């Protein structure tokens, strides 16, 4: 048994889903955030006469005629469950402030339900906003006009198993039950039904929508509704102002990033301790042999891997928190329109903005967010450049390398760090421009000289600017938490697995050797590093640098801990460890007896880390999201080779100019 | 009514071909493409936020790019529909249009399919 929620983007469908299931998914003010189907169990007694009642949240649609990939998902969800002949109820979710348009969708859903014998309920959201404009929606009249049951859903109503909507859903389920029994009782197995999709006449549906809306929305002095819209327009006068708009945009983005760095820093230490403390505790036990393979697998492999996942949770949570606040307030859609033009020039657009922004936290959720881009062309370009956005895993590496270059001079280090972020954006712009040129040329070649305009037309913006609203603190927090959770679920297993693999690669075959430096140097990974020494030499490195870079494929920040192992720095305290590591790095000599880490080789490493795609979780998601192994492989190869070439160029260039 | 598979394919490929009644309005001659209208409005001093400009959709070119124009139609851009032009993004594009209680940002590529006019006076009521 299933309940399918269908509604326009921003209709409050996902809030309703959370309320009906008492959990999961997220709500937004930005179109198309529900890109997957979300399924949950109905709140309270989730069974209905023995079978489980599941609630399905579908991507927002403007009509039942699909125009983009995520809209196809919705139609498919409707038709597939109808095909399985399972008992179901369609809940049409309508925003009370947009009835003149959204009632057209309700009409279509009603017709689809009638044709297939599926009951339809209408849930009206945002009634409080209408009320604040001194208007009211006559739900009874609406119910009569649509000839379906209509239920008003208060916006701030908490999850509640006895709410009017849940009661209505249960009633409808009862009703379908009796019908189902009388029709197909001879067959215990549900028979495959052929689904009927009726003809939709959007013009007639829209006309009907307006007629019904004018009938049921009453009260309010003339212009009271426009008072509500006037507030949004007044804010937009500044938020989208020719000069102030872009300034506000930069201020908002800069504050989010500073929050991500300053606020997250102390929390990151706590999260690291979460796995370091148990590891230390195990090593301190008298019955534990600290040098046995099993102990090391547990502490250096598993617990260290878990720590690698956990350490980014604070940053990613804060970035998501910022994004959700911007979405729910309505600003994010405006920000997307501000950057649409510049992004369009490099083959992207306003819809790519949020995915790119998320890329600064982590490329994995960012790539998932590209599903709201309806043009395949634009989506591929976005997928390609997302790993160039400096994700939070690069930060510990930057921190170590910048501390080496500018020890004691925090201001310079900070400025250079900002410069690195700027550099990553510039590289992203170049990559996007080049890739879209290549893709466009390819497309032109295929179709035989289609013009540039034809290619552009395929990507559309058509972004809805919702009314400004004050985000609800509890909801925002909950949503940011859910998104962070899904990040951990998606990247966690991969990082953990690689962390164990790299632990094994750096431990075997000489796992009996007591001296850790020896063990590492002669391990499989150490041998690989040595084998590849000629590759790393032009970058100003040797096998140790190479080993660090190879281990960074688990997660970039593993570079730092590998360096610590290589240089045998085992200080307990975090700050002492960095100090110890830095002095060891300063003393490190290569085969020729010259300093291994010099300003030029560190600069080369920084450039490498900005560009290289060293994250296998990202690679895995790129395969899935682009739907093409070839694309993901090319991305992996191109970005890493570009990183290598540029790093070598920087090192050799600096040395040619006399920088050691 | 058809069987589902054929219909879904048909719908996905062709979009929803609207049964457009032949237009007989005196404003048809005065219809301008929305992107041209915007360009002109922008040159002649833009649009003041307190005085959004009200226009009417005269027609939409549903034959080109059915995916996008179909979406425009779903959103309410249909012949005779009153719309409000609220202004432009800081860089001049996209243009902000209110249609059916919804504010949308339209690029030139989207706006060019919409023909607008200052007035709407159908000679024959299409109802």
C-alpha cells in the first residue's frame, strides 16, 4: 500500500512528507531538490489491515507531461505503482498562494486517478501565508469543485499520527480496500494492470484552475495579496539591485565560507578525538600488543579511516546549514539568477550554481545536486568541474603545506589560502569553458552544423523565485543534519575501505619489522612510490612524496597522516605533531643530500592538490551521475594529468627563477 | 485513451501539443517577442520596482523546442494570459516575470518564444 505525494516544486510537499513519515528527506525553497524518490513509513500505526503503508515523495512537477529527467521520475512512480495494482492513494499537494496555477496539476492528477481507479486527495499548504494577507480559501467549495476530499495542512503543525490528513488517507485506503475486494477477489496475486494516461489539455486545465481559484479564494481587501508580494518585491529591489545585488551576493557567500572555516575548526578537533581516543585507549591496554597486525588494522586502518570521515562532518554540516537557510529563505534562487549570465558564458547556468557551491564542502553531494539541471550538456560540464572546487578534504593538506611555507605568519598564510581558493575557481572556469567548447563542437559535428544557439536552447533556466520567508530554525537544523547524514552514508564506506587498503599497502609484506619507517619504506606502497620516483622527481619530490600522493586517493587529508608516519612523528598532541612534522620535513633530504621540501616543491604540491582528482568516492559518484564510465575515466585522467603538468611547470619555473 | 507505453513515449517526445484555437485578435499585429520587449525596456530606463509593467501573452511558439515551450505553457504562458514584468537581474538578464501568482526568471532563450502585447482584445472569445 502506498501514498504518493505529487506537487509542484516549492509546494511544501517535502515538509508534508516529513510530517507524514516523522522523518527523512528535506524541504526546500529551491526548485528540484527532491531528485530521488523518497520512501518512508506512514507515521503512527504504519500498517493498515496487516500491510505496511509507505509514503513516497516524488520530484516536483508543473504538470503530468514530463519536461525534465526528474519529472519523468514522478510520472514513472505514478504509473509503476498503478501497474502493480497495489492499493494506493495519490495526495496532490498544492500551495495556497499559487492555486491559479497549481489547481491545473490537481485536475490532471484527478483525471489520472479516475482513469486508473486510484483515489486522489488534495492537501493545501501555506494557508497561513494566505491568512496573513487577510484572505481565506474555502476548502469546502474547493472540495466540491474538484469532487475530491480537500484537507488544509497548517504549516507549522508537528508530525502527528492523528492529523486530519492521516485520518483522510486511512479512510481512502479503507474505501479502496472494499472496492478491490469486490472486483478482484478471485485472484490472490495482484494482476498487472495496463495503466491509462489520459490526454491532458493544459490550456483547459489552466482555465479551469483560474475559474476555481477565483471561486474559492475570498476575502481580503483589494491589494492585500499584493501586500504580501510587495514585501518580497521590496526585498528584491535591494537583493537584485544592479550594483547592490552583486555586492550582497559576495557578502553572503563570503560569510558562509568564513563560517565554514572559523566555526567548524574547534568542532573538527572534537570529531577527530572521537576516534582517536578509543584508538589511544586500545594501545594503552596491557593485554594489547601494539605491534600486532590486528591491533594496527584496528587502530591505523579502521579507526583512522572512520576518523577521516568524521573530521569533515562539522564543515559539511555548517555549509549545508548555510545552504538550507539560503534555500528556505528564498535567497538561493535569486543568487542563481545573479550568476546565471556569467555561468552561461562557460556552458553552465544558474541551475549549476548550487551544485558548484556545494562542491566547496564535498564533491559527492555536489554531484548528486546536478540532477536538477535539465540539460545533459550543462550537467556534464558541471559534473566535470565540481572536483576542482576546493573541497574541505584539501584544507588539512593546505594547512600543513602553508604552515611549512609561512610558519608564524598567519596573515600571509591566510591570504595565500584565499588565493588557492580563487585559483581553484579560475581553473574551474577554464575547464568549464574548454569542455563546453569541445562538447559543442562535437554536437555540431554530429548534427551537421547546428548553430550555437540551438545548443544553448537545450539548457533552460526557468527558475521560480519563491516568496521570501523566515526559515524555521528547527526544520533548517533537521534538514542540514539529514543531508550531512547522507554524505556520511555515501562517502563513509568507500573512504573506510580505501583507508584499510592503504593501511595494508603500507604495512605488508614486512609487517613483522619493528621500525615503522623501515616497514613503510619496504611496503608495497613504498615500493610503488620508489618505482614511480622518476615521475615525482620533476615535481621536486621523491618516493616519500609519491607515497603521500598515492595514499591521498583514500581521502586527500590522508596525505598529512602518511607524512607523519613516513617521518615517524608520533606526538600525542595535535599542535606538537604538526610542529614535529614540520621540523622533520625541513630536515628531510633526498638521495642527492639536498632538501626534499623547498618553497618550490611545496608550491608544486599545492598546485597539484588544487587540481588533482584524488578522491575515489568522487570518481564512483561521477560514473553513476554521468551514466558513463568513459566520462568519469576521462575526467580522472585529465584532471590528474593537468595537475601533474602544472605542478611540474610551477616547480621548474620557480627553480628557473632561482627559488630553491 | 491509449495503452500507457505508447502514450508515455508520445508525451515525452512530442510534449503536449495544445489544441490552439486560431488567433483572431487585433493585438496580434502589435505583438512583440518578450526578449525584444525586454531589451527595449532596459534601454529606455529599465523598470522601476514600484511600477511593474503589465502585458498580455498573445501567443507562444510551441512548435520550437517542445520541452522548454511546453514547460512555459505548464507555467501559465498561454494566449490571453496577463503577466507582470518585474525587472531584470543585475546583469540585464534574466528577466523576472510574474505569471499565475508565480515569479519566474526567464533567459532570452526562453523569453523569445513568448509574444506579448500591451493589450489583449480577442475578437472572438476563445471559450
